[in-house]
C-alpha cells in the first residue's frame, strides 16, 4: 500500500474512474471539485464530455486508467462488465495498476466476483474493495450516498477520505460483504416499491386525491425513503432513471441466485423480480425503477397519469 493512498490527498493521490453513467458523472465531479486529478474511461466518450470539460483526462482503455492512478473506482452495469474492466489480462485496470494501488468497485455485482477481484489484486501486490452504493441519482448528486464496503478494514480506512466526498461509508466485513449488504438493500427496496405502487393504485381506485394521500401517509408508519424519492415522480409521470429497471432486474436476479445458494425462500423478492421483468418485456428497461407503477396499472386496467402534479 502506498503512502499516497493512506494520505488520500489531492496533491499525491491520483484517481481513476471507469463508468460515467447516471451516478458516476456526479460522483466523479465531487472528487474533481475537491481537487483530485482524474483519469477516466467510459465506453461512450460522449458521456464523459462534461467531466473532460472540467479537466478530467479521458483514455481509451481501463488499463490506461490503472497505469495513471493510485486508486481506481469502477461503477459499470453488469458483473460481466466488472470482470472485463478490472480483470481482463490485456485491457483491465488491474493489469495497469502499480503495486500498492487500490481497486474500488462500486458496481452492484456478485459477492463471489468481489472475492475473486480481491484475490487477484492481492496476488499482484494491490488491494481491492467492493463498495456498492445506495441512494440513486439524488444521493449521487448530493454526495449523500450510503456506501457498503467489503475488504480489508485497514484499506477501507485509508480510502475513507475519498468515500467521505461521496457519502457515508459503512464497513461491512471481508471481501464480498459490501455486495451482500447491497443485495439485502435491494431486497428491501424491491418490496417497498411494490408496496408504494400498490398503495397508489388502491388509493386511486378508492377515489382518493393522490397528492393528499401521499402527504397524509408520509408522516406515518408508511413513510419511507422510497415514498420520499419516488412518490412525486410517479404522480408527475417522471419515469426518468435514477436507477434503471434493467440494472434492478440484474440486481434482483443476483439476489435470487444467492438465495438459492443459501436455501432461502423470499417470495416478495421473487414477485418483485417478475414484475420488473414484465417491464423489460414491454421495452421499458431503460426507465427508472419507479416505472413499476406501469406494470400494476396494466394488471388493473387503470392509469394514474391524469392525476396531475403532486405537491408532497
């Protein structure tokens, strides 16, 4: 481990970032605004233009990111993407990272892959942390993400000043434990979103004013982050992604496979995944997770679209 990582100071810690999607762009910007020099890679260079205009250097391979960085962050779409951008022997970030460097994967991915990355990093004198996040696009913009970290605690502590620029980090245990925490988080969110959408459908069918309904229940036991983040968006028909349906289907699929490995039966999780899969079947995978309301509207032959603007 290099002293520059321990210090996490803009003057001696070079950062790399791979993946500048809905959340990655905001997270990169926070680090740059704190004075860090960033080298970035994304498969679609146009998605990095804003960051390049701020002073980030774009390179054409993850390997080049690793070669110019002490700490490399990744936040990409799928486990296959994680494997490619980190572990590919020719183009992956780890192949370019010097001894003492750190890989921080913030993608929601498979716990077993996090363990594999940790082992591969250790074999070449580097470190790896799995650090998936919760909070969506709003949390990323406001530097208010919850960060679930797995790996060696000493390494997490050394990188903590960087995490503090993005949100609050929680150390959850050894390699893979950050991913297990995020999967559990997704189980809770999945059922919460089903409940929120079902509650709105029920209230609509009962003839309630949905703006007033959300105001009334938000301060009671039904209040939740899901309601706060997505209640207005649903009523305003704002289905833009803070988190993509496609990625949520991926997350819930990983959850179900882990349940099978552990011999767990979680019927609420299975139901939620089926409902989200129905959105994909209707070509709605690039909408936000709040688009779940569309599936329930179709099942009940109702529409909340005419409700109008919410005032929660």
